[in-house]
């Protein structure tokens, strides 16, 4: 299905989506990421519908495919970095919460977990 012109338009749309996704990942804009992922799935499904055996694949199309792959790799790396950051943050919070008691000038003082959480909310 589709011709060379449609394939180029679809690849350009994918690259645009990948740029938006990259910006959203860098700026931690979760709402945009959720929306853009739906669009990305649609475009990739559309790409899968092309019969590449019937379309002349020239250097421009190869370049677009290559750029899309590199952009996706970058976005995947940014996603993994964000997950790692969140995991480290949660581990740090868990360590603080697990301590339970602190030592003050006047002796041991219990940490109030709700106070710790409320201060960071």
C-alpha cells in the first residue's frame, strides 16, 4: 500500500513526532508524551502498511529511515535516563523514610513520615 510520496510524508511525520517526543522528554512534559505516543503508534502502524518491495527506495528515503532510527534511539536513551532518575529518587526517599529516628541535641527524636512527605509536596 502507498507510494513513494506517501512514504516520504509518513517518514517526515514520524520525524516530527520524534522531535516533539524528545522535547517533551527533556522538559518532563508527561501529558505531551502520553499524547504523542498514541500518534507515534499510528504512524508506525501506517509505515508497516507500506510494501517496500513496490517502492523505489532512494537515498532520501534511506536517509529519512536512518534519521528516524537515530532519533528513536536518542528518545529511548532519554526515557531510560528519566526512569533511572525516578528510581534513584524513590530509593533515596525510601532510605530517608526507613531511618525512623534522628538524634537531636536533646536526645532521640522520631521522624514523622507524614511531615517529611508534606514538606516535599
